[in-house]
């Protein structure tokens, strides 16, 4: 069917009519996120007749996020239900790249496997055949890092190869700061309790759960409540599993529309941050020597003012006679609380898998007694306040954690705080306002919070560690090197021994694990013992123990003072500035206790963010909050120097607490695609003595738009609800190849005739999505593949196609990264069971009627 039109008249024209295409019901442009690149031999290319893997290296820019595909051999994917088509994959054993590198820079490899398996991958950074650094996924996790170290700046070769036979998707990334920070390549899938939500009431609003048709609530303190869905919505067996999670999320979306609620989030689960290691017993002191604990013990007087340390964990081991672990018994405070089962906070032993006794292990590192038996803790005279917030399998819920914190701080329990230091060797939560509120109150009461950074080898912030109210602790091995599993990023504050069973960093012939109090199960009885573990869970209590020693010397020590000393290099072993892997450095107990004895206050200014990165396409202006740490008077704040390509305007004052720096990029003064590095110096006086705050800044003029390529994109209109298998099915589909750094797409109206083309659209309601199928398995938007959703990725909205309507100039952006859940991204929710969007095949276009199926 075609529309005809005639000439409008005039001389010299023909009287013939010409056909024109009917208006598209839906068309638009997909932009590509800056620095995106794609492997040159994915299944988009290898699926073509006669195609072979590339044998030449692909040159990469200074900053990039590249997605790739590998397979040790060819084969076929398992057939999905109702798929009806066999998808095959071809061999591509290695990918070759050329990468510019500078001192201290690193490249992150993240492997995602495929529907046909998850082979280990190896990444090698080489210089003329000499291996500079290498790493393998697998035992070290799905994310690994290679670093240049002290090698000379220049171009290096990078090889990514598979160590198995099946196919795998992967992403490699690098930015001019060093490691690629806070990039997440998979959809948020935090586990949560079905039928529950954490609600913060809006200011001036009171709880109204009693009138909400069966909705019940439990007060968590302050403005925060744990609420439950009406019983009728959660009682059906059909509402279990993923279906139950989806119902819970829909309920939360409805609650968010109510004006009396400031925020509504799922009641997330969190977990321990340790890994059990079975190694023979050996000398237990390497981690204490590494942090100079013996010096702290010699110069300190830890027994004069015993400090209470709350251990928010899985509880403590208790034997059949009701005694705590013998190395802890004399140091366990009489108060304690179990927020899992009630009663005494007894550790059941199954916190990670097997008989691990996670909380007992953590408590031993902090406060095991000196009793001529077993080991001693860092703060061996401290008092342990056990608070059980982790249940079977080392899992707890966010409401239990929040309740535990508020009990310790005295916010809900009444009276003074139960402890002065709080250790949380747990995490994996997104940012939650109710949790931030509980921590904020504790800091205001003088408590010091410490938490494990996490063991996923990722830069994605893990809470509570990533909170500004908490000291976030990463892990090192016995040689002081970052542990292979340890999380990293701009939110890491400092590091401590966490061990690494894959290494022997101190060359003592033994694996680097941290030994502490533990136990084993004999029938129904817990028997005390000792065990070696690795993890940031083991690193965090080292810092908590040192803080307890400091508090013993300086009872009024608070978070502001600790952060001021930390950022001045007074609490850690010497290093050249702050890094994303070690923060301000490895804790030095001797220096820290000496500083607490000295008590000389240090007042400094600290910037947040500490490092600023600006570009003409991303963030071109950045507001930097500058906070004073310390009690001395700060005055005469001014911008002393700045790069010529940067505008810097200072406002407010440190004394009034509103000192801010607005940085504005001047892209016209930058060289295209050459990252410029500079420093903004803020001069100020502390009690009339001059001082300087230096803020590193990176500026980029991105002109690579035409060079961007995220791979061939399939643009789909999909059903609003997934199938029972978790897949969203395409109803219409077009293919778009990159052209000058972007994709253009155009659907066609359904002409009502059979066979129906894949690109034809019938009126209805859909989700509009686009993405790559790099591994050729018939699914797009899986982890490691580019994805775009309308209007914004992570926040899909229904798009309605009406008969005769034309929606044009639709704009979307595709990216390999995925949105994260945070207070700055409050609308993002988890995607339980999301497996991708399923492509149509030439004989699978939905028919307009019951006739034959369409062809492409």
C-alpha cells in the first residue's frame, strides 16, 4: 500500500505522481556513551559466511570501555523454551589490543561467561613480548586488574584470551585517573525480603499504616518504618520467587506515589564479607606485625580506659555450658542483643558456609584476651558488645542492621551509647537513606564506625562501608599488596590485613590468611577453636581494634578528628597520596596510638569528591564540597592556583560549614582527546598558619563521537511483561549499524497484509529497548552487552503506538554500563530474574492474524 500525491501546479512540471513512504510510527536516534568501543570479532562478524577471527591488534584511546567476545571452540547454545531456533557460536580464542599507558594506570577486566558456560579468561599487559602484569578470572573472581606500576609511559600490548572452550562476554575498561571507577556492567539485582519495604516519612507526616487496608508497620526509630504488604497480596503460593519479588516492587512503586513518604525502598539483604580457608595452623602474628601493633602495645595504656567495641555480625560462639569462646569470655560485655532470633547473640556457626563462626573470628581480631591461650586481639583489653544482625548463611536484612545500629547508638534503646567503636564486617547494600540517618546519629554521639569494603573486586560502592559516616577498609596480603578480591574506588578510606590465600606475600611459605577465634560443630554442640579466613571482613576489625586503642588514650576522639589525621597521613604507613585501592594507606597502629597520646589536634580541609574529572560530554561543571576536620579556626580561604582550562569559584566559609568550590571546564583550551591533568590549590590559614588543599582535576575534550562503536544494535518493541522464563519478547524489531558514532532506527506501520515484516508495528503498548547480541545467543542487554532503554536505562516507561500516529525524533543513549541504586538515583529498583530481551527471528514475527508467519 502506498500513498500518492500530485504536483501543486505551476509551469514546467510533470503531471505524474510519485509514491512516498508512509510515515513511520516510531523512529529516532541512539547516541553512544563516550569512549565506547567494541571488539572487532564478536559474533556479529563471526556469524557471517567465511568470517575468521581478527589477527591484528585494535588500537584503543587513552580512555575506553570495550566489550568483547571469546570462545575456545565453536558450538551451540542450549535452546530456550519456545525459542525454536538453534543459535551457534564460533571460535575466537584471543583478542589483541594496543593501549596507551601512564605510570599508575590500570585496566580492569570483567568476565560474564554466557548461556553456554563461564570459562576463565586471562589478561596480559606486555611490552615487546615481556609480560608487565597479568591476571586470570576464576579463583580471583570475575573482575581482575592489570597495572603498569613503575614502567615507562608509552603504548603497550594487551591480550585477552580464554582458558576454556565455551563462549564468554567480557568488558575491559580504563580511564585517565587509573582504574575505571564505579562502573557497573550488570543490572542491579540486590536480593530483598518479599512483601516488605523500608519507609521514611516526609517531614511533618506521621505514620498512617493503620488505615492503609491491611498494611502494617514497625517503627525503626526516627522517621523510619518497616512496613509489610497486605496479607492478601502475599499469601498465594503463586506469588513466591521472582513473581513475588515483582509484586513487591510494584507495591513499592505505588507507595512511592504517596506524598507522606519521603522514600520507599525494598528491605534488602546484606551478607558477611569473608571467605573460609582451610589451611594448617601456623604463626598467627604476620598481620599484627604488618600494622605495627607491637609498637602500639608498648607505648599505650590500653587498660586504663577499657573501650567498648560493638561487633555487628553473626554473634559469638557459645559452648554447651553457656560460656563464650575461652579467648573472648573475659572481654565480652554483659550487654548484647540478637536482632535475628532474640535472646543472647549466639553465633550458630553457619555464617558463610560450613562451621565458620564469622562474628567470633571478627571479635577475636579486635579483643581476644591475653590469657596464655590461643591468640590475642589488637585491643586485648577492650570489651566486646556482640550484636547479632546476621542469620543463617551469613545473611541479614537492612531493617535488622538499622535496628542494631540504633540500639548501639542509644537512639532507640535510651540512655548513652552501648559502645564507642562499631565494627561492621558486612555489606553489599545499596545506599539507603534510613541507614545513613542511623549512622549520622551515631557519629553525632561520638561513635566511630568501621566497615568492610567488600570482596567483589569492583569499584561499585558497597554500603555501609561507602557511607561518608563510616571508615571503609580494603584488604591487603602479608606483603602489603592489595588483595585480589578486595573492592576499590574513590570511597575507600584505608587498608588493613585481610589476607589472600592465593599468595605468600611475606615469603614465609604459607598462604596469607588471617587466623582468629572460631569453632566447629560437633552434632548440636559448638566447640571453640581457631580458623584462617580471608576477606575485607578480616581487615575491618584491625582498624576497629586500633581505633579502640586510640579511644583508650583519647576518650573524646571523634570521626572529624580521625578523618583529619587520616588525610594528613598521621594514621597510616607512608605512601604517595591517596589511591583507590588503599585509600590513605595501610593502618599503622603505632603511629595512630602515638597520635592519640599526643592528642595534638590537626585541622585540615578535605574535598568531596577528592578527585574531579570533567569533560565536554559528561560532567562539565562540578560542585566540590569542602569540609573542615578539626577544631582550630580556619580563615582566608582562596583559590591560589588552577589550570588555565578550568574555572574555579570559591564561596562560603569553612567556619560556617558552607565552603564550596565550583569548577567549570573550558573545553576550548584543551587538546582534543588528550586528557589534561592539573591541580586546584585552595590556600587557607589554620590559626593564622598557612596551609593548602590540593584537588587533582582531569579535563577532557572528547571528540571521538564519530569513532564510538558499541556494536550492531537490535532495536525492539517488547511486551511489557516477561515470560515465565524471565524473558521479554520482541514484537517488532529493526537492526541498526553504527554510522558516524550513532544509530538511526525506523519502524514501519503494519500494512495488515501477510507475511508480516519484523519491522512492522501494530498499535499497542510496549517497552522500547535496543542493544547488542555480542555472543550471538539471541538475547540482547545481557551483562557485558550494550543496552539502551526509553527514556532512560533502568527507568523504562511504556510507549504507546496509536493507529495513524507518528513518534519521531525519539532519543536514547546506549552504554555498556548499568545504573546503580543510590540516594542520588532513588528511582532505580532491582531487576530480579532479568535475563535479557529476546530477539525475533525471520520466521517469528507475530502475525496480524492467524495466517502464515512473516519473513524478513
